[in-house]
C-alpha cells in the first residue's frame, strides 16, 4: 500500500469520548481536519472544541445521516479519511440477550460501519482517492466466549471490509483503501464498566491497551493503509491460531475464562492501589 498524505477532511464516528476521541486527537495532531461525530451531539461538540470545533451529531444506523456527513466533510476540505469507530458491547450468551439487544449490536457495529463505509465510498469514488479505516477488534478474528454477538458483529465487519476492498480492486479502483485495525482490549469506558462482569473475561486475557497507543497506531495506519493490523502483533498471531483450530479453541474456553477473570482481578487491585483509573 502506498503512503497517504494527511491534510484533508477526516470523519471519526463515536468520537465524543474513549478511543474515538483519542483517534480524533491523534489525527488532528497529524494534520487532518477532523469532523468529530457521535450519537451524542453535545458530547461531540465538547470533544471537538480543542480540535478545531468541527462536529456533528450522527447515529451510524442512519444511512442518510452518514451520507450527509460525508458530503459535508467533502465540501470542507475533500473527504480523505473515514474512521468507523462507533461500537457497543453487550456480554453474555446469545440466548440471554433479547432480540432488541442483539439487533442493536449488529446494527451499530456492523451495519453502522457499512453505512459509513458506503457513504464515504460514494464520495471517494467520484474523486478516485480516499481511505476507510474500520476499528474492528481481535474479537473479529476469533470467537470470544461471553461476547458472542459482539464478536459476530465484528466478524461481519471484517468480512465486509476485506470483501469491499477486493471489490474495489476488481473494479479497477486503486486509489481507495480500506484498513481494519484489530486491537486487544482497550482501557476505555467500554471496559471500565466490565471489571466485575465475568462474561467480559475474554476482553481481559491480554494486557489492556491505552487508547492513546491505539490512536497513535490508527494515525500511522491512516497514512500507510494495510488490510488488517492487529495490536499487539503477537496477540493477532495467537487468535489466528485459535481460529484455525476451532476445536481446540472451544476446549480452551474454561482456560480463557480463568485467565480473563484473573486479569479482571489484577486490574481491580491496580485501580484500588492507585485510587483512580
């Protein structure tokens, strides 16, 4: 993949706080003019104040809303980058979640990112250039016990991203890239609230990443697109091995859960010792 210069408009979804805000700040520091979007319009406006003050309310499930944001970004400075970061996590076996909960996870994490991708591509294909960066998860590479529907939504996003990239190349489009960033668990509000949830243990099996570190990697990936990047790399290799050996992965589920619960306990002790996150 070729290097992509910063400096045009970049849209980041779900950017009022957490990883999305960290990505918006990293892109802003790297020279992008960032449009901060979130379903919480007031939160997006507050987050955007130190980043140039450009924000918009956006529910990624709204296809027309995504198209309007893409058009606004293109009018301002030319849409060069769209980051699909918005996502939600719900834990527990699928049979414990009602239809509305399952539908919301799929609609936000998968269909919402599809809406953003296609809205961006509609603009980028006219210009012949651009980059869509989808924040997936290691859960998009392997089944995550206790986070089954969430993992299914991320699997769908990974397949959609790689398939759409292949479709672009098959159509002769070379100037548009799609990248997937697949990080391990990140210490953001999404996991802050899961320390006492045994069903979220899979997210605590590795060393929790700082949002600033993931955001810095996203900013580098924005400049040098790659189809799939895992963080950390060794965890990507580990989960790919388990994905290649599904029988082994299922048998190891109790071990994964035990390791994750131990990780939750360590994090709780760490917070207790520090007296803060």
